[in-house]
């Protein structure tokens, strides 16, 4: 669990984070979102003590951050930075095994762990382990960045725009594989993004910030259906009920095919339905059952 109590961070005159109170439950994904400069990265960096708050406290596992020594803290907290930051002169497997090396693992064990992680993030170890970062595409490098953060199996994961710099299709694939990984590994994740649809798709809780102040903290459905103020309402947009469709994931939709390994949502089902000759279509639900879906049923599924 990560707990913020009245956390404030200033840079000179500028208050980057202002009195933040927030709790991130174990095994959940908290997505920080908000306009550029609202304090997302600053918030993230205070969690692993790259930055120290001016006021307030942050607790990890009920212990104040200042009572951890920074080195042991960083072993408990994996960190994926926006620019990926792989070391160019090291091979992929060596990049992934950086923290295990710091921990003194023997080379065979490090190599084995790197292979295991390449598998987890969906890269073939045979093909990728000996490459150099310059030989990777943007999406592949981001996968390696995630693998590196997971290397020592930390319970916590901080991710600053981890899927930022890739095309929409690759992004969808990375988001999907993140969800798959997360459903297996159940890390406690704080992830920063600019992209509201990404937040809705990945988050258990969304923290929407503005000028350093937390505006609303709630599930994607709460943020979309009950914005607490005008700013939140504007941020989620007048098409927020359309965005709600993305919060409902399906097993299959007749006639739908998406990015590699991705699964359809109610939004894809609606899109198929709009072009279907009938007034309903067949969809598979997540539990494996099937259902005949029409407009009324979609409305029912999307309203809380
Ligand atoms: N080292 C610094 N010195 C002075 N001001 C800073 C420093 N780092 C950040 N700031 C300011 O603090 C505020 C919050 O910055 P932060 O990087 O947390 O924003 P962000 O929400 O991550 O933005 P973006 O979405 O653009 O990455 C901004 O106004 C920024 O200009
Ligand atoms: Mg930032």
C-alpha cells in the first residue's frame, strides 16, 4: 500500500504538488493523469525518493519512506521512465539484469531471469536477448524497459508514460499485454499517462490532477459518470458515455478483429452492431458465456 498524507512539493515559488492525500491499495493500478505540468512525474518521483516532499509523509507498507534506506527501497520499487533509458552499450539481457547484478546474482541466474522476463513481456528470448538497444523498435524498447523494472520481482511498479512514444496499434498491444501481466503478477502500480482512454482501460483508480492539486480520485466509471467539478467534467469530455464503453471488456465479438492479442470492449461491440444487418449481434463474455447484444442491453451494461 502507498499512502500520501498532505504531501507538498515546491520548486522555488512553484508548488508542483499541493497537499496530496491518496491511498493506492495493494495489487491495484492507480493512474495519474492531468494536463502537462500538473505534478504527475513529481508525485511519482517522490514515491521512490528521487525527490523528497517539503511537507507531509508518504508511507509504503505502513512505514514512512524516510525510514527506508534509499537503496533497499529501490529494490522494492521498479521504475519505468518515459524515455525507457536503456544503456546503449549493454545487450538487452544485461539491461534487464541490471538490478539482479547489483543484488549479486550469479551470471547464469541473471541470464535465466532475463529470458523469463523477455517471455513475460512477449519478446522471444532467442531473438532479442543479445541485441543492443539501438537494434530495437520503440515498442520493443519499451517492453525491455518494463522487463527491466520487473527483474527483481518488486511488489511496486512506477511507470511514467510507459507506452508514450509508439504508434496507436503498438500502444494498444502494449496496453493489452500490460493488463495480462498485471492480472498474473498483481503488482501495486502507479502509472502516469496523458491519455484518458489509456487511463480508463488500465486503471483501477484514476487520480486526476490540476496545478498540483488532486481533483478527483476514483474508479474510471466514477470519474466518467460523476465528475466532481467543472474541470473534471471538461477533462473527461462530453463523449464520456462513449468512453464508458471501453470500461467493459468482452471475450469476443462477431466480426471483430483487433491488434495482436487484444480483446474487444463494448465499444467495439457497438461499432459492429451499428454496421450489422440485424438489430443485435452475438458476443462472448469474459466468463466464456455468450450473449445476444442489442442497443438496450449495451445501455444497461454501461450505466452504473
Ligand atoms: N526541477 C524542477 N525545477 C523547477 N520546476 C520544476 C522542476 N521539475 C518540475 N518543475 C515544475 O513543476 C511542475 C510539475 O512538473 P511535473 O514534471 O511533475 O509535471 P507533469 O505533470 O509530469 O507534466 P508532463 O505531463 O508535462 O510530464 C511543472 O510546473 C514544472 O515546470
Ligand atoms: Mg511528467
